[in-house]
């Protein structure tokens, strides 16, 4: 199937087979978490995901890009936040799954070399199409695009007040989470999911390495957190540190 037809059909069916029904309950619209940080809302037939948009007077950074075929929806969400798409200077991918890299080809087509694409080196070859996606290798023409900068655990990027990289393998080998220093926000990617603001922890059916995933959660305990965004489930802000500590003890 070519991306130009309707790639979302295959991708979403595959994704929904993997996701628990609880992933589809949170229907929070575009939400400002703090000045210059918004949680976006992308919905395709009930499969809801939450990219994060971060910006300042110099640039905008997008964390994850939604499903294939959602570029126009993604662009509309960015502009709804009051940010011109021309401000986009960076894309950080938490990992290789299709619902995270889906709009990368269109972003690169639109913005070209004006955008720096970042990901962990262990997921880089999958994102670039050099290896089949670990969980969606059966797709005939999966989304792919270049990765300009490979990220390492503990690395801090100076963009938008400081973005710290946390390598959190388990869901994929190169899965990363991001800590936004100004807002004290953890962007957890798919290391955890949440329901109605309550962090549920790891999702075993989509986590090949559960031992690594459990160890990854312990890294969050060292962070000074005010809120957490899970890509599936959205924002949690009530006693999030306590929630994470409890998950680590289970």
C-alpha cells in the first residue's frame, strides 16, 4: 500500500489491535501545560495520541508527529496553538513506532533542511528505513525520514529553556523520554500510559523488554516533576512523583 492512498487504515488497525481500550478514553483537546508548552490532540477513529509542541521567540520544537496521513491535522493543531509552522526548527522522536514517526516525511518535505530531526541512535536505522520497523515490519511502505542528530542519555539540548534526554529502553531499544526543565514536565512517550490523569505504568503487550522498561521507570524518580504527558492518555499532574514511585515498587 502506498502512503498516497490511505496508509492510516493499515496503521490504525494494527495500532488498535495492540492498544488497550483505555488508550482511547482520554479526549482532551489542545491543552496549554505552561507558557510555551502545549499538548496536541490527534484523533483517528478513536486512536488518540498527544505530540508535544514547545516554543519560544526563536523556534518551535515538535516531539513526535502522529500517524501517517495526519500531517494536515498536525499542522492545524500547531497553528491553533498560535505558532506558525515556519517556526518549526526541530523534531524530536521518542522512538520508531508508526504513530510517532507518521508525519515525518511530510514535515521534511515542507520544511527541508530548516528542521533538525533527533532520535536515539538505536532507533535511528528504523526511522531512516534502513531496517524494518520492529512492530510494523509488515508495512509495505512505512514512513521514514532522515535523522540529523542522534541523542544520548543525559544529553541536554539548549532549545526552549532546556530539554534533557533520558534513555528509557524497553518499549523499543532506542526509546527516549524528555524532561522540559522550565515547565518541569516529563514527556514519557510510550514508556507509560495513563487513564484520566492516573499513570498506569508499562503496557506489556507493546513492550518487548519488560525488564529494561521497569528499570527505565526508576530514572524518573530523580526528576523534579510537576506533570507528566503519556503519548497515550495525555496529561497527569496530581502527585506524579508519588505515582511513579509507587509504580517502581510494584
